[in-house]
């Protein structure tokens, strides 16, 4: 199992409004005429890993879609990645909530200065798709920072820890900093981990409209409150709240037995309050 410890993710466009790539307005499964620009020029070499998306429309049938990523000047984009999705709702009902997904993409090194754009097609028309690309700035991405945790034993099921979430059957509220995209204080989610852990993802509840967010995962020696960032999870928002999101990190984050684990929030507006729950696996054996 691949994991990381000292490698922190980033997202594109960083600390900005996510791109919206609406599906064709009149023809199902048709690509819109133009791509939607996500960033005009990358600030640094970027290792793309996945897309964090929010999808919204009003429909009475299940629907499917596909997101694609293109590079290059407007009108001459070259596709480099494509990810499908399928969303199911009760027949005859109207979709009035949002779907939040992690769409895995083939890892790709994209050079600094590159224009990135997105395009979206769906089996129903006018589906909105809000997108952050998730990955690493290349100068931080060293092979020694992405390691294997006894892969054979993990694959054979020889670790006896449980998959779990904290807080158990509840969510904890976290508040962002006092200005836009300022990081708030860390809130402890795991006190003195009982085993080595793999942090896999975050379950979120957005409670305020149009508050785009990023969550910082950090560790500290037990009880010390000295936080070292270990991971970053972007979370695009939409106008209808509250709603929940289930997002997965590109690589699990390793936490040592006895450490505290905390989350801090930054958002597109000051003092944004959202709730979260961590998903992880304990590693015994």
C-alpha cells in the first residue's frame, strides 16, 4: 500500500473559485463547444492525481457523465485525462441535493506555465460540474516521500486493525481563519493514536453557500499541540447547503502510534464553519 508522511498536496486553481464545466445545454452526451479554463498558467510544475468535483442538476432520472482535462491554448486544447461517473436517484424523484466525488485521474506531470482547461458531458443536459484538480507541486514530489507499507502483508489481509472513522457516528465543527483563505486553528480529531494509522479521506458537511474550502491534516506529539501539516484536501462548494461530501486523498497519510491528528480549515470567506469526520485504517500485525 502506497503511503506518504512528509508530502503535502495542493490543488488547482489554488485558493480560488473552482472551475465550472457545465454539460451541453441541448444535446445529451455532446461536448460543449468550448473548454472551461481552470488556470491560465500553472504557477509551478504540477503532478495531477485526481479531481474533486461537485455535480448538480435537477432531473428525475439517474444520469452519467464524464469529465476531461485538456492542456493548451483556448480552442486548441489537447486532452490528457478523462474520468467517468454515474449517479443514481430514486425513479421519479427530483434531484435537489449535490453529489461530491473524487474522480481518480492518471498521474501526469504538467509543466509550469501550462494552461489547464476542463470539459464535461452528461447523459442529461445542463449538468453543472465544479472542479478542483488535486495533486502535488513537483518540487515537493520526491520518490522517497511516497513509500510502501509492507505491501505483501497488507494485500494478504495480515494486518488486523479495523477501518474506522472519527468522531464515531458524529461530525466535529471546524472554523476557518479570520480572512479569506486564511487557515484556522487545528482541532484534534484523534488523540494519541492507538496504532499506526493510514488516513484515507475526509467526510465533510458544507453548511454555508458558496464557501469553497481546503482542509489541512496535521499530526502532533500527543498533547503538545505542535502541528505539522501532512495533507491538504480541497472541497468545492455550491449554492445549496447543507450537504455532505466523501473525498479520498491521492495517497494515504501515515500516522505514528501515539500521535494526535488534527484538522484545520481555510475557506473563500472568513470564519466559515463546516463539519468533518476522518476515515482511516488501523495497522496491527
